[in-house]
């Protein structure tokens, strides 16, 4: 499963940059005043943390570009870890910087994680790529590192695949 998903990810990034022509036009998608929404799928055993053997996650992000290339984000994540042994919900806020001409972005998010008997502050750093399918819709593969201050076994890194919409 890992090999298939990583192969698809590599193929998407190696494809023609024809869809990226939108990034080189004068009115870029990362312009001040635009909004952004994203739905993502994470984990599927493509992450690593000492606390889990298997995990599955769903996420949602909403953002606003308050300056050209800079956005603020609100984040909600649901994670099912070790076949339901641990179910966590995470809520957070963060910022992202978009490198306009190449589609790459860097982000940082402060998250509060909650599950039965476990509450934690987990900041996250991420790097991703906005692959434009058309003027507004993107596929966004993203690598992330999440750090747990309560128990380092819950710290880890992983891969997230999202679909974004800039409007």
C-alpha cells in the first residue's frame, strides 16, 4: 500500500507542469483577500509514531490569505490510531507561506489534541506542494511532523494528501 501511494505521489509531482501555468499569471491564486478550504486524508500507515501500529486520519482546513503568499488557517483533524484503540480529535490554528512561482508551501500549526484520558498540545510543521488541476482546485501532498509535549511516543511524522480550493 505504501509503495502504491508513494508511486502515485511521485508520478503526480513528475507530471508536466502544464497545470502550474496559473502560478505564472499576473493574478495568482495566492493573492491577498482570497479564501481557501481543504479536505485531506492522512496516515494510512504512512506515518510514524511509537504510539501506533496503524492509523487513519481525516482533516479539514479553512484559511484566508491576509497578505500575498501568507495565509492563516483553522484546522480540524480526526485520527483513528491502532484500529480504534485511540481516537483523537485535534483543533488548531496556524499560518502558511506559499512560494508563489513553484507551488511549494511551508506551514506551522498549533494544535490541541483530545482523546479519552489524553489531552495534549501538539505543534506541527509541514511542507507541501499545491498541484493545480485548474485555476482554483489543487491536489496537495504534504509531509508533516507533529510533536507531543506530554508524551514523546505520540510525536511523529507522516504524509497527508489533500484537495484544496482557492476562491
